C-alpha cells in the first residue's frame, strides 16, 4: 500500500515541519511510500526562480537527513513530463465548478484583483501527483481533505468513462502530532513563509540562534504551553511544571531542540556540501518514481484515446 505526502519549498523547513511531519515520515514510512518536494505547487503565486531552486535542493537534503528512505524521496518537477500529460487528461475530466469550489482557492483569491490560473487548477495537479503513483492513502490535514476528495472523484469518473486506470485513493487524517506554534506569537503556528521569523526555529539555524529564539519566547500562558509541547515532542516525556520558573523552561527547551535538530542539521549541511551525491540521490528517486508511474500514465493515455 502506497502512501504519498509532500512539502512545498516556500521557505526553509522549520521545527514544526520536522516534529509534525518529517520525523513521522522517517519513522513510519516504507520504501514503497512517496515523499516529494512540491516545487510546482510553489509557483501558484509570485516566486523567485533562484530561491525556488535553492529551497528545493535544501528541502531534499533535509528530507534525506531526517532519515526518510532516499528511494522514496523525489522532486515533483523531475516528473514534469509525466505529470503534465496526466494533468491535462485530468483537467479534461474535471469541471470548472469543481475547481472553483475549492475552499483554499476561495480563501487565497479573496480580495485580490488578479491571481494566477494555477491557483485555480493546482488541485488537479495534486490529483495527478496522487493518481500517477498509484497512491492508496494520502495523509493530509483537514484543510486538504477537499483536494483529496477531488482526486477521488476524478479517478472514479475517469475509470467509469474510459476504463480502469487509477486506484481511488483514501484521505487519512493522521493522529494529532506536535502542534508547534510561533515562539513570538503562539496564537499562530510556525510558518515557513512568515515575514517575521524571530519566533520560527528553522532546522538549519545555528545552535546559538536556536537558543536565542527560544529564550525570547513570549511568557504568556499560550507561550508556556507551546514550549512544554516542544519539550515533550523532543524528549518523549511529559515535562515537569515550569510555570513559576519560566527562564528554566526556556533553557531546558532550547537545549532539547538543539540536540533534536543537531544530527539533522549536520547531515543536511554534509549533503549540501556534496552536490554530486545530492544529485545522485535526486535522480535515483526520480527514476524510481517515473518507473512506477509509466504504466499507469500509458494506460490513461491509451484509454482516453491519445495513444
């Protein structure tokens, strides 16, 4: 059974990404699963090409350094020919009404005079990501359930109209993991794209910078709860009551985070310093993803009359 998950290179990987997703992928994933960097999805709004390229490579290195099986990791754009072909077939299966009803499209386009067409159509590309790899389960948050339901609808519609080509995937909402909040504003979660990164701990932050960010965390009730959540996630133990000793809590959390991230940071920097090895891993992952996708794409093209 294949599971598929992705991370978008809209910014550096942060502590919340690692504790809430990447670490789980590494511990629970298998060689059959697919974990990819969704660089095509990062183009739905204005972007800097050089930064996109850099963030994609960095995220690839972080995924490998986190312990995810290299054979299961790939970069979305390395399959652009296969995805482009299937995306067109699925766009010809989807209706405008279905795409326009997507909640995220409504929210992200609200109040904007102009948005890229890809913001409307990227859920179809997401469906192509899922269906191309023969995905059975898609672990997603509540905000992505509608997109997986669209993939299910398109798979069923295509199979019914032309013949069986696709596995109909199932959305799986993972057990609630670490919910890491911004250290400076615990009312919101950590965000790769945050304009103010003073409360965001990035995986590649220098240990001293990590310590400074943690020690500057707000001392509200929410701030204390956030720090204890981080501590429990890093140590696997329920923390003691630090309510009256907030400075002690900050010091303990800072060291726990530094030690949790140290091996990931060190391995990531090693990979980024060895571009040939990172390229080899990337190409091997892309080749495996292509091989797994090819017969399914060929079937879809043949059944829809294109070959």
